[in-house]
């Protein structure tokens, strides 16, 4: 119902997801590799933050498309 608020929350979640993804793959994994002196083995669940990022982008596009559609319908009236 309130698309501006939805877009704001999606942007906030995108920021936190990017921070989580960057911190996990570039910070945490490198730290563990140095401490354990082995290479990292990624499991299936380690790619969930990337999936979250993808779904947030799709949600943003969908809300933006809906907003554009509603504004075009208001012009017709």
C-alpha cells in the first residue's frame, strides 16, 4: 500500500545484505584461512546471502514497476 516505505526498507536491506556478503566473503573467510592455514570450503548455505541480495533486487524492481504503473494510471484519469 505504501510503496515509498517499501522502497526505503528494500534499500536498507540491500545495504545490510551487501555489508554481510562483503564481510563474510572478504573478511571472515580470509581470517579463518589465516588462522587455520587451510583453504575455505564453501557449503550450500554460504550462498544464501547472495540469494537474499538477488531477491531484494527483484523486489525493488517489482515495487518500482508497480509504482510506475500506478502513476501512469493516475495520468489517464
